[in-house]
C-alpha cells in the first residue's frame, strides 16, 4: 500500500497550480483519496497552495495538503517520491521513465 494515491510533481508552476485546483474539486467528492504536491522549492509549493486556495469554493480546504521535496537534479529524491504514490501527475516536463517504480502509474501532463 502506498502512502498517497496521487502526487502532483511540479505543482508550483502554471500547469501544476491548475492541476491542484482541478484535483481539489475532484477529491472533494469521493472521500478517502490521499494526495500531495511535490517539487524542488518548498516555499513555492506552499505559495501555490495558498494561491489556489483563494479560488476554491468554501468547504474545500487544501492548506494542509502534504508537501514533498523532489528535484529532477537529484534522482534519488524523485525515486523516493515515486515509491510513495500510486499515480504521479508530472507537471515538471519530460523526465526519464527509468526513474519510476514499475508499480506506479505515470502520466506526463506536459507533452
């Protein structure tokens, strides 16, 4: 069993913030989906959550979504992140598929 169902990697960028907003609406409906955001800069990730929170309707609170530090320049951090989730939404850009655990689903949002 993985710690998270979904991790949005590269969540501080434009595409990542959009993914946060959309996922926030979706996971509010079926309870029990565990998700997190990830990227190389913790402060920018916190800022992304704060920014997106302003656009969400009342009743959706993402202020306590877990944040994971992972950087494509540090393959071990990416590998550790991948081992924690069932599905990775990659908003960073192309990264090597060999970094991923074969038991995890992967989708490159930016193609």
